C-alpha cells in the first residue's frame, strides 16, 4: 500500500494547490490514481503510455475518458486504441551522450537477460553468420540465463556484464552492428535508438514498434523470431554508412525532438486549464 498512499497523497496535494504552482501535470507512471483523479485538479494531467494496456490503468481511463494521453509510438497507440484516445510522442535518447563511435568491431546486443529480450537468438544468429558478439546487460532472469545463454557463451561470444553508461557507449559505438531481438511487443525500442545514435546500424526483429525506430537508412528489420533471416541481415546492416545512421537518430530519435514535441503539447494543454475559482 506504500505506493498507493504516495500517489494518493501527491494527487490530493496537487488538487489542494488549486493550480497556483503548476500549469500541467505530466504523469509517466503506470499507476492508476493519477489518471483516475485527474478531474480533481484545476490543471490538465497528461499521461504517457509506455507499455501495452494494463488492467488498472485501462479502468482509470474508462472512468476518466477525457484525460489526455500520449503513446511512445504509433504501435503503442494502436495497442491502447480500443480503450484510450492518444496522440504520439516517440521516445528520445540523448544524442550528446550516445555519441558516434568508430564501429568495425564485434556485433553487440544490449539489454536485460530475459526470455522476452531473447539474447540467445542474437547468439545463434551471429554464430550462423560467423560474426563475433558481445552481450551487455544484467542477468534479470537467472533460470533463463543458465538454460539458454550461458551454454552458448565462449569463443566468439562473450557477456561483458552490466556496464556503466560510459562503458556501454564505448562498446556500442565500437560495434559493427547491433542486434535487437524482442520476443514481446516492444512499445518503442530504446536500445535500437541508442545504437543508431552511436552510428551503429541495427539488425532487428520486426516486433512491436521496432520498425518505427529502425528505418531502412539505419538498419535491416526481418520477420520476428527468424534467426536465419537475422543472420543474413547482419552483413547488410553492417554495410550501411554510419554517418547516415547517426543522422537518422539525431533527426528522428533525439531527446531534443521529444522535448520540443512535449513542450508544444504542454502549451496547448495549459491553454485549456480551468480558471481559478
């Protein structure tokens, strides 16, 4: 109940403030209370949808149908469409921190070691293509890791563990290609955008919003779960010009682009706030 009380207290405090201190409330949480209680505030509350539909959050939107919502991709918007009317502001990455790298090295896969991220598919694809691979990320599911990943390590495949941000940027930027292998409906695909910002082209499964992020200028998208197609895509993706990959990320996936779109939304919403009593 700790989380519930925290959100309840926050929303009551905002309602009691009467809109004197804020113009717009931007809710990025997955909790239902900010949506369910949005009508109690004198200022607009906009909620960003980061995941596929969740029952409690769906219920809150059903009770507050006029609460503004934003999805992180067109794919995510469609997931929610039967229940919520949402606009789209795609996620962004900091293209100053994810800086261009020289490339040319081993392929890279980054993320949590879990079944839905399927790093074992990346290993199998690289082995079939004869491409060395470096895996980066925490072991979030030890049982999966021990059964599906650990037996495949060794030789041309190594797991570097959970790196600092600076170390991760170095590894991704030095890679010839990045693999993205979701086995769930990715609402966005941040690891793809991060790789692209480093100039590293992407070979990815076509699942969720991945194809919205990885355009033909920045990578190769293949049918979901097709390891052979992914293996064949690796040299094609690696041949893409790194400067064009980077330019695509700066234009389409940057933090600045996301902030500009949200600022425009805030100004529009602030104009609709209810006048003080």
